[in-house]
């Protein structure tokens, strides 16, 4: 069962001064190595610098002027697509991952973001994110609020996320995809077994860390992926299969990354 493809991501968000955050996502995989960096104002999340780096030959660094002055927050997808979409899907996805990290880091700089307290920040999220995932769709059942889950300070390193995808070739049967995510608030894994036509014949996973026990229930939906041809799935279809607002957004993202991994292998990008 040879390993034919690896993909790794590291996202870090740091507060370099009281008013400035630096965030980056580094990608290193069988298919290449590159990184996206954003420097933002802590209070407004306004982007004051944006760099795209390619570490694979030919190595180069590009400043993305189209992102300067934009807000690194929710609903910035169209801005990212306009500014870096022409450079390919990987650069766009790396900047999107970096923005996600900044949003997660907001938990520890709520005062700079204009909230009166961590509880006020948590209350805002309960309204803003209501119905978006298993946790925020079952607020009447949770055992602890978000601000209770993260009731500790962080001042320099605000958020870390590590993601990994590994694809094995199963001789005569198909492929096995192992997916892992570990960040400052969550930890989970996913195993997908595909036949030679990329149909998911087995899907399983587990959650090791999450904000509340209610989140762990989302793993019950993973088996809904079985019978689907992974290379034909888009993110909306994945979200529907995994429960939409009663699912886990991180599991949905992990499967979506698995779609990309499968397409890389399908196109001959894996090492067989």
C-alpha cells in the first residue's frame, strides 16, 4: 500500500505589536510548496500587506496589491477571487485559509475588536453564527459557552492550525485517504477508502477535541459520504451530505480538501 501523495498546511497568527497581526499559511506537498502572508490591523482587520511566496522552482515572492485595504474577515471570498483567482486555485485557497486563521484569532483580541468583554464577544457569535454548525445549531444543549471554552489569555501567538492529507494506493482496490486537522480549538481525523473509480466505499472519522460534546455528534454523519464519487463532489454537496448546519464545518472542509487530493491523483499528480 504505497503512499503516493502528501499535502500539509500550517497556519499561524501572531500579534507582533498591539495594533498589528501577522498571519500566514504555508503549504508543502508532493505537488509543490508555497505560502500566503497577510499583515492586518488588529482593530479593523484591514489588510496592510499581502504576500504570495512560491518556494518551488522558480521561487518567487509577489505582493498582492489587490488585497491592500480590504478586510480579512467573513465574506471576503469575492475579493480573494478577484485579487488572486487568476493565479490559480492554490494561492486563493491559501489566502482563504489565512483569513480563517485571523477570524479564529479574534477570540483573543476581542477588546481591540470593540467588544466590552469576552462574554459579549461570545454572545455576538451566538447570534451571528446561529445555525451554522452543530454547536451553534444546538445552543440549548451545550454544556459551556464559547468564552468558557477559551477562558485563558493569549497575547503573542494567537492561533495555530495544522492540516494533513495522505493518499495511499491500495493495489487492485483503489485508494485510501487519511485526513487530519489539529488547531488551537479542535482536533479530528477522517479516513476515506475509494475504489479505482474514486467512489467512496468506506468513510469513518473521529473528533478528539472540540468546544463541546455536542460537536462530537457530527461524526455520525460521515457515513453519508459512502457511495459518492469523490471527484464529482463540490463543497455544497459535501455540506448537504454532512448535515449542513447540524454538521461540522471543519469536517466539511476536510472532505473538500480530500476532493482536491483525489483530483491531483486522478490527473497523475501522485507518485505511483
